[in-house]
């Protein structure tokens, strides 16, 4: 089999980011070894709060450019709550990477696994399988401190802009409809729900109007609407009824954490941020300094993010064997939970980062 290499920009970052990155890439390498001749090559880029403490920079010189030259970016975790800029905000160069490379499609899968904690008593909670599609470059995060776009008035007032553009929103909604169509082909509902606050904000009414325009091109995909406050309620009342939710940046940030809590916790929260040219993949949790270095972190969010990365790279490179690698990891995680072989400390179990990684390698 002909071997080929795919270039990964690797940012391990802070806290548990180092451990979960190593776990995820070990699992990826094992799966690739079983299914294809593809190999990953890594260009490690130093960034994060620890690097900021040492150098006064949040990412190494040339790091942003180097990240963009890779086929994909993998990130462990960025930021430490005790290390902040003078304005009180945390170190967050990954937000700048989103902006530079216009990684507009933030994918947050939410899926229930057997024997993982289910926070809802209703037995239908076992059927939760949805995706929150969060626009990742605009919305209220357009004014994130790392971009320097806020208007500060004499230490008396700060104004943050919520920005919605037609160009980005059209791409986002089209991405959402294509995702819903793909999921329908795999047996999911094939429904795209527009989550907004169109009853109050002109920007959100614009967001919904563009959704309706794009919907006309996808007659095979069911459409639906929900105001974000009602959606938060419905994620508790009936999350099993939803398939793909498309929403603004800040709304998606909040709803995805809520939804992650329904299926165990942030240790299961994978994330992909995809643009026209590249993608960034990371667990959605933070650096968890309270457990760093203690072998307690759940690496599954990072490992599930690797699954998303391999699926993305299969589309980008045309190497279908990468899908086999992704499917192999996904099946191993499902089997591991079904057989009670994956018992993260996060869920009250007896397995830390190393043990979960070792067990997954055995399952592979």
C-alpha cells in the first residue's frame, strides 16, 4: 500500500491539553495503522497561557502562519484561569486562528453512549444524537477581546458588537443543510433547526431570513425554528427530538456546553471548526488546571475530535481510507462503553487518561 503523509499543526497548549493530545494522537496512529497507509506528520506550535508567562506572547513567532500551512490543526486546550491579560480576559490565541482562517462552521456532536451518565430520567435520553452547528467567527464573539474590536469609553462603558454578515451566514446555513442531508442518509432525522432570537434582534431576524433563503434549495431536509431561550428549555425537555441545530456564535457556545452535560460531561465534548481552506479540531473542554498532572482527565473528547479530523481529512484529501480509520475509533468507543470497559474518573469510574487510552488501543 502506498504510504502518504498528512501534515498536522499540533498545539498541545495548557493543563490537561498536553495529556489528552497525546492520547488522541496515539489512538489515531493505531487506527491508521490498521486501515490505511496514511501517516500523520506533526509540526508542534507553542501557544497558550504557559507560553505567555514565559515569553509575553500567546503563540510562538510565525505560529499562526505555520498553522495555516498544515492540512489540519489539532489543539489540546488553551488558557489557565490564573493567567490573564490586564483587561481580565484569558489567553486565547485559538480565537484568533478562527478569525484568521475563517473557521466559520463549529461542529459540536452530542451523543449518548451506553453506560455513560444520563442526566435525564426519561429513557428516551438514551437516543440523544444531535449536532450543534455554531458559527465560530462572527456573532458576539466578533468582539472577543483577542481581536481588539470592543469600544471602551473612559472606563465607564464598553460596547461589544454582534456581527452577522450575509457571506458567512450563507456558508454556515448551506453547511448545516448539507450536514443534515448526510445524517439523513445515515438514518438520522435529517432536520435543521434554526436557533436564534429573531423576535428581538434585527441581526437574528437577518440570520433567520438567510436560513429561509437557503432552505429553498434543500427540499429534502426538514426545517424548524426555535428561539434560543426555548431551545435551552427543549434541550432539557426533549433533546431526542433534535438533529442539527444551527445558531450564532455565543448561543452555540452556551447551548453546546448544556447539551454536553446531558450525555456525561465536557469530557465527551468533541469540536471541529471548519473553514474553506483548513479546519481546527479540539476537545471543547478547558485546560482543567485542578486535575492537570494527576492522570484524571477524560481523553475521549479529544479522541472524538480526532474522529472528526479524520473525517474532514478524508473529504479534503480524497483518501477514503481515513473514513475507515475514523469509523474504527468510533466503533471502539461504542463497544468500550457498551461492554463497560471505559469507565472515566469524570463519571465516577476508576480509569484515568492513561487507562482509557490503553483500553481503547486494546479495543482497536
